[in-house]
């Protein structure tokens, strides 16, 4: 078992190492400014590295929290804290997520660990959808990005919170069980004995965090690269030209949020730059949909959950966001 664990560690390491070697010419390009590489390739490299640099700190925080949950939180704790009633469980998880500073990719390993510990799938999704969207850092950055406009920040928080509750409740109705991929059905639930010393627990926590990093890191890299590729070679001008009416502009801004894969702590500043082009409802759709679902965190979700569940999750979030903003647009 130890040999298998070590082999998995080595394979993940070599995967990341090979990706780094593949990136090396692009990294060197930034230093030597080789003229034979096209500007689009340079742009791809710049966007790719910026997404990685932006996401990695939050992913590292997420995996440390996941390691803490694995070692210090038992199934008995989870059963005591989570209400048995699905509605109450969803509401509680959304409130906890709203107070939890995390980005949409850093929260995936935390959600995976929580579900493995016994948190119901609907409660975990409520936590996952609200955490990156309406935590205090995101609300403050939104308030500042829109020129100290409390209205936009409040709408993002309130509408996003309601949407997260609705989606999580729909998931509780349609899906049961962990929805993990078959390869993760026997996902490790190793717990540490209460008699183990604190130092040993701390060491075990770091070990689990390292495992989590190599498990999720490669999918973050793949997702960041795909997001950078789409941003480089898909014209945003074409998407903007489509958004003439209110209905189409909401869809366009949701599509941009998915493609750009911005960190939720910074997306408000990009959203504010569209104020001269798009209406308030469409910008609100951008600010709500992006932190819930984007390209890079979709890749990470696909590495953990069944594809059917991920597709349904995306469809539910997109539908509820669109309908909610479309209804709200009549009053804004």
C-alpha cells in the first residue's frame, strides 16, 4: 500500500515536471524576447501564467484546509453539525460558505474532503457556490470596483445567495450519494486516533495536503491552459457584438465569465470595465455566474465528480442564474 502511494506521488510529480519543462521555452521567452515566437503564443503564455499565479495561493489554502478536515474533523463532528433536514442543511452550508474566503478552484479540494467525510452533496454544493461568490473579501472588492456602490455589492450578495440555495435544493431533489467518480468511490477516509500527539497530527495534515495538491494541481494547470487558450483564440469582440438585447447580453456576459475564469476576488474590476457597454443586469450575471462555474474549475470538478453530475450542475447554475437575472432586469 505504501509502495502504491509512493508511485502515485512520483507519477503526479513527473506530470507537473513535464508540464513545467513544456512551459520553459515560453518562460524563457519573457526573458530573452525571442522574435520567432508569434504574439498570440506570447499572449497565451502571459494569460496562462497570470491565471496560475492568481489561483495557486487560494488552491494552497484550500488543500491545507482539506488536510485539516481530514485529520482533525471526524465523521461524528460532521453528523453533529449538519442538520438532517435538507433545506436546513442547504441554508446552513450557504451561510458558512458566505463567511468563508475561498476562490472557485481552491474550494474544490475542500468540498471533496467534506463529502468524503459525510457532508451531503446538496450541502457541499451550497457551500461551494456561496464560498467564492459572497465572502467578505469579494463583497468588499465589488464595493470598491464599482466606485463605492453599495447597490451592486448588495445585489451580488443577496441574489447570489438566493441562487445558491435554489441550486443546492434542486441538487438535493435530483441527486443522492457522493456523486464521486468510480475511481474515487473508495476515497480515503483515514482518520487519526484521538491519542495521537498534536505534532503527529500536524505532520499527517501536511502529508494529506501534499497529496491533495498533486491530485488537484494537474487539473488546475490543464484548466488554466484551456482558459488561456480560449481567451487567446476566441474573439471577445464577436461575443460582445452578439449582446444587443437584454436577454442576449445576459448570456454573453455569462459566457465571458465562464471563458475568462477570473478569480472571484478580482472579477469585479473587470466587470466594472463593461459598464459602458452592458446593462447592470448583464454585469450582475457576470459577477454571479463566474465565481460559481468557470472553465478552470469545471476541469477540476470533472476530476472529482461524475461527468453527468458536473454537466447537470453547470446546467442548473446557468439556468437559475439566467432566469433570476432576467426577472430582476425588469426592476433594475
